[in-house]
C-alpha cells in the first residue's frame, strides 16, 4: 500500500507491505513515518467533525477522540439524522458513539445575524 | 468621539490576540468588529486542527475562538464593538458606522487585523455563463456550517487551497457528491494533511494542471467544460471534457482587505509592509494576521497578533524605542519575507516567509551586505503551502540583510 | 382563467419596453408589460456600456441618427424627474486616421450633434495624458453621458407602476390569438386582452413575432464582453474614450461608470443569444485597450460579463406590423438603443395611434435611500430613526440593512438577489457578494416572507441555496 506521510512537511512516499504477521514500512526517513504507516494500514483513525440539527438551527460537533476511519460515514449518518431541541458548546449529544469510546460533543454556539 | 490607547480593527484570531495583549499590557483597548460576534472566520471552520502550537491542544475553529473570547471577557480595559464597520482610517483614528450612529474613535495606536477576502470568479476571469451556483469556498462554508443549508448536490471545487479541501470533505459528509477538485498548478496549494484527510479519505479526485474552461448553465450551473493546462497556464484544447455539476466552489486564493489603507503595498503579499515591530510606514499603525500575509495555521496568526498587540500598546505608552533601521530582502526561491525592515538593538525577531517551490536538505541563510552569513537554519524539506519561520537576534543586525536558501 | 383587459400591452421589460410603459401610463392609459424574467432590465439593458451617446457616429438620415440625437436631448430631464444620476463626462474618439476623424465630424454635423471639437495631437495628449503615442488624432463630444442603465430602467418602470401600470413577471406566453377587436395573450393562467401590442422583446423579438404571426426579421445577435474594474482604478480615465469606429461597431472603449468603476469593452462577436465570456474575447479586449491607453490595469478586474445586442440590417426597425393590426414591431435595437430609448418610445407610441400626453398622471417615485450621498448629521438622524441604517450588510459598497429593506419595499418589489444588486449595489463590489450574498438572501426571504431556499439569484431556476437535505422550493 502506498501512502504519503503527513507527520511532517517532508511528505515521504511510504510503501507498507505485510511480511508474515508484521507490517514493514519503507520510504520513510524517520521513526514517525514508520509509526504513521503502520497505523494507517492497520487502524487508521480520524476525528469526525460535522453538524447536528437542533430546533434553533445547526450546531457544530466533534468526536472527543479519533475514531476508526471505517466508522466515520456511519457515525456521520447517525449524527445527521438527529434533531435535538437545542444545545450549547460542551454538551455531549452521543456517548460512546458506535462503541468507539468517543463521545460526540457540541463545539460551538448559535450564530445569529441581526438582520 | 471616543478615545482609546489602542484600536484594533477586526475581531478574528489576530485581532483578538492583539487586543488581549494590549489590554493586559495596561492599555485601554477597543476591538471594532463588523460581525455580530468575535472569532471571525473561525466560527465557520468547524473542523479540527487548530491550537496545537498556541494552546498545546487540538481544537475546532469555534472552540479555538471561544478560548480567546473567554480570556477577553475576563480582561479589563477592553471594549468590544460588534456589528460595527470602519468606514475610514485617518492616521491612528477610525470612523465607524454602527446601529448607534456614525462616530470617530481616536487612538494612540492602531492595529490592522482585517483579514482577507476571497478571490472571485471575476478576479480569475472565469469564462462562460454567470448563473447561480458559483460560490467562494468561504461563502459556501458559512452557508453549510452556520446557516445549516447546502449550496448544491453535485460539486466541482476549483483550486486546492485549504478551505476548498476542507469544504470537499464537509460537503461530502453533508450528503453532496464532490466530483473533483481542480488545481491549475502542478502541485496543490493546501496542506498535505488536508489532501490526505479531506480528499483521499473520501476518494475525491484531485486533478492537477486542470482548470475550468467554461461554465455551462443559464439560471443555475448545469456543468463545466474543463481540461488540462500547460506549465504557463495555457489551455490545451484537445483535452477539453464536459462534466455535469450544479455547483462550482472557488478556492483560488485570498487577498488582504487593504481597501481602507492608504499605504504602498507589497507586490507578493498584496498588503502593507512592516518593520520588525509589525509597524507600517504610518507611525503607530501596526498590522498582523492574514491581513498582513496569508498564514498557514491560525496559531501563527494569533502569535503574530499578540506581537502586534504588545508593540502597539508599548507605542501607545511611548515606550517603543527602536534602533537603527535596515532592510530585509528575500532572494531566489523565497517569495516574500515579513518584516520588510529590521532594527538593530535587543531581543529576538520572528521572521516569517514563504517559498515558491518545494525545497529539501537546505539552509535558510541570512546574509549581511558584504555577503557574510549572520545566521542559518537547516531545513530538511519545505513546501510552498507551509509558512516558514526563523528567529534572528537583533544584536546581529548591523547592515541591510538578505534572506536566501542555500542547497546543501 | 383570469381575464384582464388593457389599452395596450408591451412585451419585454427592457429599456425600450419600459420607456413605452412609462410614457403611456403617464399619458393616462391602462397598460401592462409582460416579461418572462423576474425583474425589469434583465436582458440587453443590463449588459452594455451604460453610455448615452452624442450621436455622431450614426449614418446620417437613419432612425439611429435621428433617435439617438433626440433621445440624448431628452435624458437630462427624465433623469432629473426620476432622481437618477446622469453624468455628462463627454466622450473622446481617438486613433491615427485623420480622415476617419474628419468623417465623424462631418457625420456629427449632418446628424445635428452639437458641442463637437476636433483635437490636435498635442491637445489630445494634453487632455488625455495616458493615451499611447500611436493615438495621434481625435475628437471630443461634450454631450455624451454615463448612466446606470438598469437603475434608470428600474426607476422608469417604478414610475410607470405608481402611475397605474402593471408588470407581469415570470409570464411565459403560450399563445396570442387575434380577435375582431384585438388580441388575447395567454400564459395558460392569465389572459390579457388588448387592441395594441408593442413587441419590444429585444433578443426574443422573433419568438414573439412567431406567436403573433407578424413580421419576422433576420435578427443577428452580437455578443459583447466586458471587464469591470475595482473602485481603486476609478481615476484612470475621466471621460469615455472610444477608438475610431470600425464596421463591427464602436470598438473597445474605456469608460468610468456612475458608480465609480471602470468598464473596458466590448468585443463584438456574432453569436447565439448567449452571454458567455470567452478567453479569446477577454484577451482581445486586453490587446486592444493597451493600444489606446497605457494605464488600464486589468489585474484589478472584479467582474467580467457579456451582453447580447440584436441587429437587423443597418438600422433600427420601428414600424407598425403590416400583418397584424395594432402591433408595433420594434427590432434590432442595438447601439445606440439605450441613448435612443426615450425617442424610440415616442415614435412607437405615435405609430400605435395612442396619444402621448404626460400631463394626465404625474406621480413621482420617492428617491432611493443612499447613505453614501449623505452628511454625517443626515446619517445619524436616519440611524436614530431606524437602526437598520447603521448596520452595513454589503461592506464593499457600504450598503446598509435599511437601504436593502427600502429597495425591497418599493413599487416593484425585487424578488431576486441580482434585483437587489441592481437597485442598491449590494454584492456589486470587490468581493462580489462573497460576504453578503447569504445576508441579502435572508433579507429577501424575511421581507417577502418566503423560504430562504426559494430565493433565486436572477432566473426562476437560479436558486441560491438548498435546504440541509438538498431541497429547493420553487415559488
């Protein structure tokens, strides 16, 4: 599997191959590249940021920690379907989303233009 | 008429940091902000990746803004004027319009932190029709993240700037189909992690050296003709293809909001020029943030804003003493450098600059007039999308200086 | 089906149709305009050079020559009545062909144009220091004006409405039936009965003529592309500067606009009825303008656009239909159509047998609120009365919430974002609405009590935003 390392500006072109049970990273210039390459291949994780609908408008939310990449779309669908009364920054709207251990928390407050 | 020690125009990340430092330094400070809230564009940047450098913790845009707003609320000596527009700048004074009327604020020092605007379809001479469905990335971002609406369903993004990349992911998560991100240059202008996390993660095609040749559609965008361009941006007509879409999002660069400023502008940054105290050619007028030059990270914007705030408040107190002035000129692959002039004396200067092309295994070198290296810093690799920073001690400055890259 | 009866119906709400509408309503007639778009002034009228020509380059003894000079003389009074800005900057024609200049001077004389002056090389360069050295000869005509063509047309239409006229927008004609005493126009929902029809449909003239079974003309469309430059460039020229005219038209000119921008263009390409801009066209303008003046910085472009003008032979066509009694054909109104519009209207009314007598209904429109023209004291008084005048929505042009709301609550209520832009310039500045489009859409939605996702930019299918689930509501 070919990857671009994003740990630093060098942007090493990594190649990760499986040799037996172990993953081997080549093309990296440092240990951080090796770590990134292995994690991207075995268990890539991302923080999901999206919106939640409330009766008073949308609010931004995020997962409190990175969740497995393959669960991003499902988690996003789940949050997108919700419609809560209202919320404020810091409110947890989903606990332990999809069993990932991450909560979904509101990250901002309503923005109102005085028109 | 109202009097202040320091007036800060703009309540985004640069202006908030500047005002905070100025008031903490004991100066009666005011932020003039045109939006009904502080935070600027951060409020619509709901993605994460902010704050690692400034706070040592990763935040989303609204969270990062809130951190500052909370500090500002605890600060004495700091007035916030929202829904207030500066209509004229006169030295360190400004004329404002708000729902309270037209007024003049008089300051001992002024900080310009007005940020940028986005380049438009007109600026890039986008060809074809001019229907609804063409948005700048920031406009679309506000529509989605703040208004909770959608610009369209089938989207083409022109330009691979960071906001464009972020919007590609955002719109995908909101249910739109992002058909392509097109970049006229052979390399992207956005951060690499955004290419990976916003495009690659969602299988959104990135088309390099590609541009929109013609917008199709009468009332609403119905598609585009697009194709390849050569190294000099000339279209290659034989590569023309048609793509159906209802939305075009432009992420084709930012222009500092210098309209109110009557000062000579730098050709590259398209903004004012400053000395190592971030002071412009007008005494007591300081500049920072994306108004001064387009930054890569908001953390760097806040750091620069904080520096401008400290310097402006020192100036307002009559305490900003400066040594002898020399020029600092970028050379070769370095496209611009901030500051444009430097002073001898005490302390350390933060020098920020960008490079035109990817470099690796090189030294950033500062030379004096006679070609002697007075300072160097090794760089393993760097990309044009990433702002570069080096530090320089003022006691080393004894003549005009040049900043260059020396390949090892 | 709803049936309405009118003394006359005008098809097309461009400057010609609206001029007739205005003159007839003031003359006491019960008239209507039917317009396929959602606002007045959305075709040729919105996309041209915005000039009231002096009339020296029209071929003598043509309708163009006669109506241009007549129309030109009528503008100051009409604009004063409407409160529309008309600036008499004069116009230069420059080049290096002395004979061509003499020829223009002769034509001007034949057409009855006053205030023309031939200029020597040195006089020319003294007056226009930015002219290139290749420009060695020229003339100046003092009776040339700049105007905001769509704003003028909007005000003219508003005056017609407060004098009893009606405008049917979004009216798509399905059929026009001739009856014993006139015509029945139908869109399938509303029928309008009238003895007199003015076909002022502009680029759509033949489409309407086909429905009427009146005369079809060989209409050729010519597309003209333009650059609009930022306010920062407003001083690069102080008057309109034309090159010597060619067969294709008046050539690429540079002119200030009444709103403090610079306009550079147009090209003149034979084309379909489309308003596309092209790389070739824009490059062509850039080359041509550089030959004439050396200080125009196209890097300061904030917008490019194109307009279409319809051409029928060498002259305007303004004549009663021989096939359809009571129908007045108005076709081929290319340049100088805007300049001639007031005179075209009077001529067309004369041909229809109706009587022009503007003393019958004399209601005047209220002037638009324009804070940029006010003193600080006036602004403060206004903001004290209503704080909406203190909230700037369009930061580039400095347009307040109060001004936008006022523009919506007028005799013609604009429903589109471009309609707001043409009335009060919100979104017309250097950021091209990047910061205010959404706010303008919200204001339109609130003032008209319609859903936000039903607000359109210009055309009825040109929705600006969808709901979160990707839906737009069509009104």
